C-alpha cells in the first residue's frame, strides 16, 4: 500500500469514527448468520489451486506455558509489556493500515482471525505474520460458541484451525472464544482437543466494537491498561484504526511496549 493510500484510509477512518459509523468487523452481539457484513475478497484456500507462498516469518504453533492457567487473561504484572489483541475480520485495506501503524511504532500485535474471513481474505494471514505479528483462532463463523452443542462448538474451533493450517502450516498460537470473554469448561476442553493448551481471554475491553469513536477507544484503553494487560480490540472498525497511534504513544509515554501475547506470557 502506498503512502497516499495509507493517508486516504486513515482520513476515511477518522471521518467515519467521528461520525460513529460502523465498518464491517467483529461485533460481540452479532454473528455472521444474523446479518454481519462480510468482506469481499480472494478465494478460500480450497479454491486457490496452489500451496500458499513461503512466509517471511514462521507461524507459531499453539503456545504452551507450564504453570499458567488454562484461561489466560493477563501476563506478568512486574514487567513493562502489554498485548494488544485484535478480533480478526473486516476490510483488509483498513487492517493493513492498522498493522502498518503498529509496525511504524515498533509494536507487535496478536490477531485472532475468524475462519470465514480467512476464506475471503487469505492473503491477510501472510500479511499479519510477515509483519512479525501473531495469528490465532477466533472460530469459524463467530457464533455464540458457549451456547452451542459440543459437536457444533468443536466444529467452529476445528474448522478455523484447518484454515490456519492450510494458510500458515500451523493452527495458530491461541484460541479465543467468540461472543464470550471466557470459555466454559466444555469449550476450553474442546479447544484442548483441537490442539490449544490455553484459552486467551483479556483484562481490558476497549469497547471499540460499539463504535464510540476514536477518542473514547483511546481513553478506555489507556485508563485501564497496565503492565501485563491483554487488551481486546477489533479489526474492521474505523475508530480503532484512528485510535491505535495515540494508544501506542500513550503506552510509550508510560514506559510500556506492545508485544505479541506469546512474548508477554513467556
């Protein structure tokens, strides 16, 4: 993406955020079957007709940290690192700008991708990893996974894992339940069955999926974040794109740095 394209997207994001407009993203109160807007994009891995190209950065396998609980909401409070985690769905151009802003600030993030988004935007898996970021599983269709029967819940986890494996060679570093801050014991067990030792929760909710505007997202994050925090954010929301640079600047002023979740907890 050229610098002109980047400026155009940032201007559009700021304008939309100021107007409170919703851009296709991961709304915790809505799943894809109830009318979520889906991005147009490239073919699914099964339709691509060839193996994915080599990645500049290798995809990490599922993170395992002996001694830590099954569900992880934050990292050590004694360090100076935080993890910015993004529910992965939305306009790939906006996502690319957001990743670029993180990289310009020397930050690394964790993207928990939704499987049907990866089907539509397979190149985003490579873009995330090539930026040195981390990629994980946020279910196949973003349904209310904790309310599903076991077989359907497992399919949501395993099908997204299959997409990640086809695109990157691994099932991703983390699993995060959809439409839930924490997994039920059943869902945590199904995640272990699919290959994920831990479930990734969070201790700071940016509330950006409600589209309150960039200043509100920035304020919510910086008022609550501290050493070891795991922050929940979303791709595909204009306010989040516009809020990320001042959030990163605010972290820097406090002596905090944004790292991948695996780096935070290991």
